[in-house]
């Protein structure tokens, strides 16, 4: 193996682990926001999720992770829909 591969492979795996951790955290936050929106209303639920002007980096990271989870969900749904649309259908049995 080349030296560059030995260095880049663990870094890429770590980046993927962080990325998927953010997606999982965002999915959890989105689910909890939906539950709060049903019980309390949309405005208070989104008010807790969306950061204010002087919010910390963690508040912005929460919003980023929710957007990332939504994007992953939309891309996954698009891929599933696309593969289902291209799947060959069987002719009716006679």
C-alpha cells in the first residue's frame, strides 16, 4: 500500500463517521421537533430548534444536522423512487 493511502483511509473513515453521526443526530432532532409541533404547535417547536442571533456554535450545528438529515432522506427517497420506476414489470399471467 502506498503511504498516502495509509494516511487518507483512516481520515476518510473518521469523516464518514462524523457525517453519519450528524445525520443521526439531525434525524433525532427533527423527530423530536415534529412531536413537539404536534403537542405545542409549530411556532414554539421551531423556535427551540432555530438559533437566535447570538447563539452558540452548537445551536447552529443542530440546525445543520437537521438539514443534513432531511437532505439525506430526500436523496434516499429519490434513489428509491428512481430505482422503483426503472424496475422491469412482469407481464400479466395468462
